[in-house]
C-alpha cells in the first residue's frame, strides 16, 4: 500500500500558512505501517490540481487530498476530483440535511453557497465524521466500490476537522485495504537531566536487543523545555497485546534510565510537580529573577494549578530581592542570594515549598558573571538545596532550561520526601 | 519565470519535522514577484528524488532543492543532481579548503566524510554564502552557464543556512533571470483593539483606492498575542523609491487606524511599552493573578528590560492578594480587587507605574463568574484605571489576550502622559 498526500491552497505556496497537516498525516500513516512516498502542495488552480491528483494516483494506491472543500468559488477540490475520475457531480440530499443541521444548531442562517458542499462526484461517499460544515469524501477509483484497486480521500484543510476524519475513517479504511490487522501504538517517556547522546549510549544495548528480536522500536526527540522524549513504538495483533508490549518495554527502559523519566505522553514537568504537591498536601511558591515570571506562568498553564500554586515574587530588580526576599547586601547571582530567595518566599507568600532562580540571561554580563550563569534553589520542609550551572545558550534557552531544571530538582525532592 | 521547491528528507514524510523551509521560501519568492507553482517533499531515495527533480524541471524554469547536502551516506542530493544533469561529479579543491577552514575555526577535527560535501556536478558552482559546512549549489541546465534556459539550486535543509543562501544568492539570481529589476518590500503595522473584520471595514476604501491606482497592497494577518498585523507591500525600481512608497502608505493607514497601531515590523507590545517607560524614566511592576507571571515573563523576554521592569507579585491565591497587595476581603474578581492590586504593587515593589489583572481563566467558574471574566487595571502617577472584559476563548487565549490587552492599556496611558 503506497500513499501520497496532496495539499491544496495557494496560501500554502505563498507561505501565508505552513502545511502542518501533511506532516501530521505523515506521522499517523507511518505509525499505522502505511508507506507515504510524497507530499505535494499546489495552488487553487483547476488544471494544476488535476495534474497533481492524476500523477499522485498513477504512482500510488491511495491519495489523501487536504483543502479546497469550503463553500466559496475558490474551493474546487470536489469538481476536480469528478474530472479526474471522469464522472458527473450530484447533490447529495442527505448531506444537504446535515449541513443545514450544523447551521441550525449554531442558530445562524445558512448562506446558499454552502449547498455547494453537498455536491460530490458520482460513486463517491461522504466520511461519517463531519465536525464542521465541509463533508469529507471517499472516492473509489477503477470500479469495485470499497474494494476498488485505488482510492482518493478528500478532507478539509482545517486541522481539527481533518484529524477527526483521518483517525475515524481514512486510517481504518487504509489498514483494511492494506490488509494490516495489527495495531501500532506509541508511548513517550519524557526525560530531563541527560543529553541525547548520553541517553542513546545508556540505551544502546537495549536498542540493539530490540533490533535483534524485532520488538518495539525506540526513538529520541529533543523537545526543548518539554524535555527529551523517548518514544517506544510497538506492534501487535490486538489492543491488549500492544499495551502489554508497551508496558513491558517501558519497564525495561525505566530500569535503565528511570530516575530521569519525569512523565509519560502528555504529562509536563509542571503537571507532574503539581500532582506531587497535591498528593502531599503542599502549597508552592516561586521566587524568580532571570525567568521574570515564566515558572509561575508555566505552572498556571495547567488547569487546576490553584490547588497547589499560591504565587510568585518576581524580583527582577536587585532592590526587590533585598527588600521583599531578604537577600543580603552584595551580589545577587550567588548561593547566598538564591538561598535567601527560596527560604524567604515561603514566608512571604505562605507556602510550604518553593523554587528560586537568579542568574544572567544576557546578552550582557552582570556582576562579572557571564550570560548563562544561573543559581537555582529548592526549599522543602525549610531545607534549601542550591546548585550553580552555566548554560551555553542564548537568552531564550537560558531562561527555558532554567525553568524545567529547577522544577525537576523540586520533583526529585518531592519524590524523595514521599518515599522517605 | 516559474519556480518549484523540492524538499528532500524522509523525516519530512514521517512527520518527524514540519517543512517550514518551503513556506518561508514561498513567501520570499512571492515578495520578489516570482511564481511558485508547487511544493514537493520526497524521502532520501535516489530514484524517487531523481523523478521528483526531473518532473519539477520539466514543468518549471527554476527548481530549489532543500536538504540532502550533509556529509552522511544518506545525503545524496549532489549525486542525484549529477544524474539528472547527465554529468560526472568532481571534487572542488576550493570547497575542500573552505570546509577545512570551518572545522579549523571551530577547533574540531574534520571527519573524512565531510569531504564528500566538496563533490559537485561538473558545470555547477557553489553559492558564495556558506554559514555551515555544507556548500550550496547553482546548477545551470541546458548549457549557457549563467544564461542557461533553466537552473536548479540546492541548499541545506538547516533553516538558517538555507535562508542566508536564498537571500544572498538565489533570489538575486532568479530576479536577474526573470528580468525583474524592481524591488519589492513590506512593512508590517501591528495593531491591537479592533477585530480583523472591523479593521478590513475601516480600510476598505483605502484598499479600493490602492487597487484602482495599482499601488501598494494591504494584507491582514491575525497573530494572537503578537497582534493583528497589517502588512503593506510596495514595489518600485529602487530602494529609495520603495521606501518612499511604504512611508507614504504607512502614513495613510495611520491616518485611518493610527490609535490602534502599537508597533512596526519586529516591535512587540512589550518592547514598545518598555521603550516608553525608559523614555519617561519610569519603573514598572505587575500584579498578576490569572496570568500567573506571563506578563512579567513576556516583558523580560526583551533584552534590556531591567532598565524599566522591577518585578511582579504573582498573587494566584486569594490570601496572597489580601496579605501582600491589600485586596479587601470579599470577591477577588472585581473592580475593588484589581484597583488595590494595581495601586499597592507600586508601593510593594517600589515602582512608578503598574498593570494588574484578576479573573477566571477556567475551565471552571469562580465566585459565580464565568471563565473569561477578567478585570484589568493600570496605575500611572498614582491614578488607577480599571476595566472589565469577558473573553469568549479557551484558557490559553484568555490568558494571552489579557496580557496584550492590559499592556496596550498602559501603552495608551504612557502616550497620553508623554503628550500631555
């Protein structure tokens, strides 16, 4: 089964929007075990679309077209598909009813042009999922209906509409056509505290073992302040078996690099820290200098963060550090300063635990310290731990890496506290 | 002059990275007045690359290939180009020297495989810009050297290397080939406080006038908390003339929507507010609740923000609002609370001006107020202005729109103060 993606939209060619749909679909196809050999983007132009669809169909068994299904005169994917298939267009009465229902549900009058979206090539049928007003299409090619030798799918360019149709209808149909009955699924372990090459070294023997047994695969993905991700991908005939494989491989990976794994899949460093705080009934504060509020901002991105996060003192100015956080006179990028910040912010804001950071984000040196010099501290049960680091990064990454690193230090202390 | 882009890399098809290069190049080509009719992505596969390059060259006058120029065995763009052009490869002695110089400059030993990057198709020449170790290539097609009827360019997939080569060599060469001697340039006015459709209405007559005279064009681009952008694009035979056109059109647009324009091109709301503060010798603080530190974080993204920003009190918890910021007992999402926050944070942190926000980010209601209900205040010269709004957004956008809106309110007061 060979597949191609054709994205339609002059705005893609002009760079007004980036085609994230094709990469998202490409990842989904790869995970499903279906080869995708080419991505193409063309403008809203009848002849150039016709050529692109025809060529893709010549090369491949299945083509996924995104975009050009809207209600305006520019949206001509339906007409071009009919042309490529050599069939007429008909207006589908059921689709008319569905489109009218969407508008009725929103209490808005329906422009007449929206009925164009109910026109479809003869022999095609709509995709069951229809989260917007644009129906997606399944167009068998070469006769035989669902068992046709080839197929073109058309989905809207709006990402959330496209994604529902792809996961709900297109991927299952492609797997059926390809005779793939197995399930492929991934689990991502998020890590912090080891470089990508270090992690690859740690896991080299395990990856070699997996290669030999043809078992799950392991891939690394550096994701900045979201952590360094280790993705385990497994394949099995059933949901239960693939979940077993993933669980078993997760256990093996954790046996090797467990202490640096902070979360799984969508868990962030912030959500994990907040969960540990809630679990232990602790309230947290932050004292921030070079990060300017980013630690608190990230924590409060998490819905429900008010269960554990009380607030921050952002002491960007040296005088604020001294007056509000009791930092002693003298340098503010040093152990004494960060220790005072971490200890005193708990009292100022009425918190049980805290993190504190002070350092030089750059571009200029400060107090004779080079950009990237950062002191980080955690305070748990009144005891402060402080460490110094020197990031070899630019201003943005110095701040971001400081945020995740100090939160990770707190995570490790909260784990130790729980298990003590 | 018709152009196409072919991006090489299996990781693009697998969705491991999004192809932002093609959209960036597409925008640059459009601005230069060169038609780009197709984007294609193919994997690192000799035969599929050969077919994609050949087809693109058949359809177009110029093809820009990105990726596949690295030192590893996977990087085969050079070899495939030689194959498509029907010529041999030769190792270029000058390029060997340049690559060795890059490694020497970094004090690192050079792997022998890097010399593969000095191999190039006979008849092609390198692009002058070489910010990394991968040389870019200009490959004339069909004889005639620089005046060949067609051309293929090859640049690395690394964005910053690609961009330097495109702007420095490829765009000028394409414009020369296309006989385009005019300069096309854009200026972006960033606005806040009017919807996209409202702005389009305000500027409808001016856009009609420009259409009639064939003058500069105007386009809108909604960019979240970066503002709603109005991009003016002008074309003229010389730098001086295009700059005159842009200045003249900027003045016309400002005459219509001036008060909502907060910045030009790369200026952000934060950088503009900080500049106004520095200019007036004022020190600023923030008192944040639902934004959790995001206002301070954004302000301190700007290098040099310490000249005006002193810090924040992030009072996420109600008790912190009362104890540290003197918020009266009772509800914390109300005018009295936000007014106390704005006024008192100046005293707590030793600032001259402040912004304060309190509200419901959701997902749950609070104090009987629906998510999206937000009070925002500014304090300038001891006088507090407070406004209430109700955002119809999700948690993330409620927080982001609150940040830019309260900073814009401060901007307008600082402008009024300066001009008083």
